[in-house]
């Protein structure tokens, strides 16, 4: 089990080794080129994050004990941060559990022992986890999106 604990980052030197598990970013991103194994330079254009922007100029793999984060794009303007896309973690067949104070990335074969404990199952369609609030409590038609979409995907 890989655990990312929510914590305030006050020292930028510590931040270089800190990853932020973000269910909103569409790709894993890093501002730390030295953390990226098998790095490949390429110009892939701009990216917008947190009210700022930067340029994608390469990609690589962040290797950990488990899991490895592949196809992590390198954006120098993100230094010293590493953003981990939960969608990309799920693409590797891992299960992810968010609680009030941590994010758990579970092994691929972690069993869900009691399906009666699942109170909401949200399907993933076109890289978004979406559900209808009307289906949960029919009062007015409303749809809730649980991840940020690209400009093209957000033309609903």
C-alpha cells in the first residue's frame, strides 16, 4: 500500500520529495527533472495549473517501491512539486481510496470484501468520473463532474 498524507508544505527543500495526489490533474506532472528516470526531451506545448502556466518539455518515469509513475510530464515551472494523477494510477489497475486525512493507493489485487459497504459507485467515462444527482435524489436535473476536463471535453 502506498500512502500520500495531506500535509502543509512549508519548506521547499522538503517539497522536492513530496508528491501531491490530485484527482483533478489529467496527467502526472513534475517540476523535478532529476526525479524522472528514462527522461525524453520533447516540446508538447503549454499546460495550465493552479492559476499559472508552464511548458511541457519532456517526460519520464518516477520510480518508487510500488507503484512506478510512468509518462510523467516535465514542467519546469512546477518546481519543486510533483503532481500525481489519480486517473493515471487507476489506469495501472490500482484502487484508490480517499479518506478525510489521507489517500490510499491499494495493490491491483486488493479485494473488496463486502460490497454492501459501497454506498456510491461512480463509473469512469472518457476519463471523467460522473454521476447524476437526480438519480440519487430526484428533485431537479443536475449533473456533477468529479474531475477537471480538458477544454474540448468540457463543451457539454
